[in-house]
C-alpha cells in the first residue's frame, strides 16, 4: 500500500457537491430551490423506496468519484520519446568498383557489407542512394529494412546512366531525402572506394556546420588494382593504358573526422560494419531535441476496476432516469482540459501523444515532467519558455537542449558555456561539438558587424 495514490485527487471535490446537494434538498426541497426531478429522490421522505433511491444515488456518486480520481497501486515505466534514428546508405557504383584488389571484386564486397550493415539496424528510418556520374534514389526512407536488402544484389555500375564518380551529388541527394521527410539531423554512410580532392571539398561544403554526420566504409586499397569489366577486359584510358583504381584513404578519413562520423576500412569479418553501427547508435538522432536514454515512471490507473460496482447501484435508478441526471451533474464539473479527454491517461501520457502528433504547443501545456515540457516548448518555437523550463535541470539532454534554446535566442555566450560544460563531462558528444562550433562562428560574425 506504500505505492498507493490517486492520480486525479481533485475529483474528490465532487463529494463536497454531493454533500451540498443533500443538505439543500433536506432543507429547501419544498421551496423549489432544487429541480423537482432531483429533489424527489434526495428529499428525506418517509417512504422506503425514496430512501433507497437516495442511497443508490449516493453510492453511485461516491464510487464514480473514486473511479475518476484514478486509484493507483503501481508505476509503469515507459520510455521517454521513441528512439528514431535516420540514416541514408550511399553506394558507390562507379566503374572502379570492378577493381579486383579485394576478392572477388570491390562491388561484390560492397554489396555484402551493405547487407550486413542493414541487418544490424533494428529501428529507425533508412534510405539508400547510389551514384556514379550522378546520384539516384534507390529507396526512400523506410522502416522496412528487408525492402532495401532486396534491392542491394541488383546494384552495379552497369545500371547507372552516367559513368564517373560524383560522391558530392549523392551526399546532397541523401540530405534532401531526409529534409523532405522533415528530418534535419541524421547519418550518412558511404560505402565506396574513393573520394578525390574535388569531391572532398564539395562534400565538406554540404555538411560543414550542419547536423549531418558522414561515415565511410572504404572498399579498396591504397595500392589499387586494375578494373576488370564484366566482359573480361580491363578498363583502359583513351591512350590504351590500363586504369589502376587506388583508394584515397586519407581523404575519406579526414572527411569523416570533420563531420563527426567514423571511418573504417573493409575487414574480412563483420568488425567494420559493427563498428559503424555501434558508433551511430551512440551519437545519431533525427532531432536535436530527441531524447534517447531517459524513461518516465507513470502511474497505472486502476479506476476501471470500479466500473462494475458503479453500474450495480445505478440499476436501481435506471427506471426513473435518475442515472442520466447524475451523469449530467458529474460531467458539468469536468474541467475543459485535454487531459480529461481520456480519464485513464496521465497528463504526461496525453502530452506524449500530442507530441507524437506534432502538436507541440498543446503538448507543452500538457506535460508535467519539466524536461519533456521544455522539449515541447522548443519544438513549438517558444525558445524563451524552453530556456526557463530547462534552466536548472541536471540531465545531459536537458542541458544540451537548454544550450540550443539559448543559441536560438542569440544568447551565444550562455550557449557556448553550456556546450562546454557538456563536453567537459562527455567529450564524445558529437552534436555538442558541432553546435559549439556553429555558435562560436555566429558570435564572431555578430561581433564583426
């Protein structure tokens, strides 16, 4: 019984209403201060049926109030917001993927690694892009991994309309895919054999100062190998020289480091794809305010167990219609609050549903848990209110979102200090690092004006 409580104790005010009705009906029923159809049942008359009806009505009212007050004997731990990662796999389909420095060739190994990586993602949204001279959507964002896996075996340089190597166009297309889905922070995973200096520069311009991370699985070697075409011949230049495709590992590694991603070379086992999956699982989210590790203890409402008892005394009133009168009186005392749209849900549960429906303003008004409230206020664009709500909370997510709210208001000094505090306790917080750089740049620009 130590965990017993009432979720909505204010409903007990309705007992005072019942007492007032009984007192008024006893004193002034004959003066007509009460409606005759209520006074007829509540007035202290001498006949026994009338007293029974009054007793039924009183029991029905009391049981109903207890049920609406939400008796609770236990807590139910629920996750805070759903963990929904978003990522796009970028497949290199240039002719160099036919190189044989990795047996049987780079293309075959890239397909295998893509399938292995996809199998490690059990949640979130995943899309796929392939590129050669230009980039093309293979699959839009979906939670159905099997659909994408079925497409991978058919990928090859032969299906690409334009030959060449344009990784920057693939990165741009992947970002557009997520932004069209209203996702503004996510992960790009490139499985390919080379990024030249021009591509590196263009990709840096796309992801610099953004919330996108780029990770690379290098399928190739620095020493390189000839490109063995499906026809059996070797790819040659116009002058007849055999093309040797080499992998620029330094460019790939540097690019991932600058974007907050991770780099790995192809391995014979699954350690390469497992490294990428585990890294992204630690740092990737679809929104700068998405919570991933917290949980919320909500009360279990046991009031519905009283419904059968509520109906029993009501049967004695049904013939005369008093049950409908009592119901109307009870409903009249209900407050116009969306939390009572479902009396079996707590305010935080209702707020969570509103958040899922992207009604952030209503969600913010509904949440009692302060960190959730602050997040909803941020999503609603009320950055000042979000700052006030999150101020003083000690959780890492709360402090990170507080810094974001301050940055949105142009309070760069405060935001920078908050990001720095986060990085002192968690130097691997990739998005705090990235946002800190963005805010510092914005502050410099502001000072130069």
